C-alpha cells in the first residue's frame, strides 16, 4: 500500500490520527475507509491513487474465500471491521455476497451478525470500544439486514398477522428487526411496535390487530414488578385472541424474568423460531 | 362498502372490535386495513370480495387529488391514517406519489410528516392516542422516508464527511434520519451515530472521522449539567477539526439548552438546513 514503516503506522494509530479497529483476536486492523480518511486528512502527506482499488480488490478476494469456505470466524472479523467503522456499504455487501453463495439470511444473522454484536457489546463493557463504535455497529447492522431483506424472495402473503415488540425499558431493536424480517419472508404481516413498548400498550395493540402470533424480544429489562403486573393483562389479551406467544432474547435467561412471561415458545435463535412458526402455522391452514 | 348501519359501525368501534383512528379534525376514520382485519376476524360475518379493490381505488383517487392540489392538510390526514394504522406500504406509497408529482422529499418531510408526527405526539400526551399508535407512526415514518430516500437521485459523492447524532437521553431518531438522508442526497458521506449518544463519545468520533460538519439533533434532553460539561470537550474537538456545528430540534427552543450548545447554525427545518449546507459547502470547493 503505502511505503511507510510499521512503526510510523503504529505511531499514527497511537496518536489517534489513524483510527484502527481491533479484530476479535486483538490485532490492529485498519479499514480501507480509515486509511482513506487519514490520507484525505493529509496524514501520509502523499497521494497513492491506486490504493483504493487494490485494497477493495484484496477485500473482495478475502470475502470470497471466507464465504466459499464457510469460514465463520473470518466472516465475523470482516463484518466486525465494517460495523465498527460505520461502513454500511461493506456490511451490506458482505451479507449479499454470502447470500449469493447460498448462506441464508438467517444463517448470516445467527453465525455472523449476532456473535459480532455480542463481541462488540462485550468489548464496550470492558472499555475496549467507545460507545460511538457500538452505536455505529448497530446502525450498520440495521441498514445491512434491511438491505438484504429487501432483496430476499418472500413467500406469498397468507393474511396472518404477527405483532412484535420489545417491552418497556428494552431498547434493543436489532433482534426485533430480525424477527420481523424472518416473519415477513414467510408471508406474514409482521407489525413492529418497536423497542420500549409498555406491555399495557402492547396488550391494547393485541386487541386492535387480533394477531395470530405475538413476539416479545427482550435483551435487558428492569422494573420486574411493573412487568409482572402489566404482563397479566397482556397475557389475557393474547389468550382472548388465541394468539401464540413467543419470547426470545437474553433477558429471558434470568429465571425471574422467564417466570413472568408465560409463553407458548421460547426461541433461542432465529432457526428454532422459524421451525416453531412453520410447525404451528403450516401453509395449508393459511387464510386466503 | 358493507350494507351496515352507522350505529353498527359505531358499536363495533366502541367495543374495540373495529379499530378506528381519529383524523386531525376529530372524525372517526377506518382504514382499509382495519376494515379488512375486522372482516377477516369475522366481525361483519360476511365476505365482500370487492371491498378491497374498490377501497384501494378510492384511496388512490383521494391521494391523487390531494397531491395535485397541494392540499397539505388532506395529505396530512391521509398520512396520519397510514401512520397510526402501522401501514408502511400506504405511507411509502403516499411519499412516492407526492415525489412523482414534483413534491420534493424535503417538502414532504416538512409539510406532511413532521406536522403529523407532532400532532400524534400531542395527542398521545393528551391521552387520545395509545403509545403503540405513536410507536407505529414512528416505525412507518422511518420505513417510508427510507423507502423514498432509496429512490431519490443523489449528487455525486464529493468526499465530505458529516457526523450526525442525538445527545445522551434523546431517543428521537426520525429527525436525525431526515438530516442524514438530506446530506446523502447532496453527496455527503453522512455517518449516523444514532440516538442517545453521549457527547464525550460523539467528541471521540469527531477525532476519528475529522468531519467537515457535525449535526446535533435533539428533541428532549435532560441533565443539563452533564451536557454542559461534555459539550465543552465536544466543541473543542469540532473546532480542532474545523468542523461546522449545526444544531436542530425542539430541545434548542429552550434558551438554557440553546446556550450550552455553541454552534455555527441552528436549523429550524430541513429547508434552511439544506440552504446553509449548500451555502457553506459550495460544489466548487468539493474534494474529489
């Protein structure tokens, strides 16, 4: 790339002038965008017109190899770099390339995006990443999965309605979006109430939409007393409309939370969620 | 549509079986989706196969007339119905129809979406709408503006970078998305840090990306003491990188908040924001 010494790169990096991301293995990695930003800011003091193209080609080859070999840890590294650098185009391109090679959207979400987001969350908690990097990763992931979702084939609409949301206090919308996308690909009308929806209001929406399915995604919840009180009303509304209740997310690993949310199915991931939905709502029963 | 009496409709509506939305004028309105949901749930006890098509045609004619006549209050009513009903397709179709007729994306955002979202927020505060309706309206709006944005022509990329976010405690991402979309259409690389970004971390991202422009969108903020302390660091970082600072949003109407956020420009809406950006960053100066 540039004819500069490793120590120069380390110095620029340590000074903050040239941003780097750390790979899951702890190595310093510079994204093409960071190098270009640095170059534009005059950091290297010279212009290497060919770097962009050569770098992009190298990236594409790495990605092709990782996709072809189903090298999940390498794919995670590549996605991690795109996510932390705020590079929506690279994140979307990775998912699209994987999909073209036969990796389903759900497989990408479970084996690439979810582990990377967990790692980023963990690194942020350990003080190794800044909040803005965690925010960028979320924005990139919402954009990239949305991009792939719009390209996916969809089952014909069968008229069933699913109502999905996160309970009050939970702001983790990525898992929720993945659930909505999974259902839409199956032909459902999936209505997202979004993050942070009080259960009493969620219950009211159940009355309004008479869904066949309600999905509650929760990563972190607080105020169990309020959830317990509101959930009773929610549960009655769902039962009254004969809606199945599916819960999913890290919050339900806590037995205290799990016990509040009486449910028909607890999904561990998108794969078992999809299996449940297909089993309980076979195509032959669909409304027309 | 159906041969039923007005009193039947009112009874179904009052019982909650048939959902209605209230127009800005306070009238009961039933969306096509609500009627279909109600019909599917067996509410009317009979099947009227033609209702869907005829209803959609009537809606399309209403929309065409409102667009052609630049009837903003009628367009707001139509968008209000789509938003509160969670009808993303109708919301997106309205914006697309308006765009086809020469109403710019910014005009739609300022004259249709923003007033409707304000009204919905106001009605929610007055207890006339449920939280889930406000949430649905947000989801519909994010989806609909994103849909239109992907169809918009874009100015060629000129290499300038804008960093955009909401400060800590502010969760209002719609205005932020509109700012990002406005900049992207102008050829900027607009990086969104998303809602609820602490200013100390925003400052760190400024160091990383050396943006020419930073945009702070804020609707409601708390903890002015923390903002005051963190903003000093943020301001120094922006000045160090010679970034212009633009603020916008209802939070800055409060003089106490306004005084904390030293800035180069306070945008009242997207139109004056765009004028400022074009004036301060004319195309001839663009990096290549």
